């Protein structure tokens, strides 16, 4: 099985784009726009579903495949955008979580 680490996946995505001579098109602007398109395709699957239907979407094999596929597309473009911008996604996320923990402390009721 292939290495599933973030850096390895980013390298595979870069190699994939380079082999197809797509690198000139993978600018931060274009990657951000592609990310939004893919996020929209993911949202479309859930559009107009009730909360109960959306919670059960993964029980339908066809819809589950579509959700998984669109999440993969979103993540692929996000990782490529992070590479293009020089952002360490894991460090950025850890920093964001830390800031949110300070910004939004737990309510006294939930500890």
C-alpha cells in the first residue's frame, strides 16, 4: 500500500500534475477556484436533504461513493493549494484549533 502521509500525498499530486504538464495552471488562484467547485459538488449531494437523510447518506452505496469521491477531490485541491502557498496543513490546523480553544472556551455546564 502507498504511503498515506500528507507529504507523500502532496508529492504524488505534484508528480501527477507535472507528468501532464499542468503545473503552469496550478496557481494559488486556480487551485482555490477548483477547490470551491469541488466543495460545491460535495454540497450538491446534500442539498435539499433533511437532517435525517443527510445523516444516512453513507448507507446508500451510490451516494456514499459520490461523497467519498468529492471529499477526495476537495482534499486533493486543498493539499495542492497548501503546497503552492507553502502552508504546512497539519501545523496550520493545530494552530487554528489552539486559537479556537482559547476563543471558544467550553461552557461551564459541559466542562
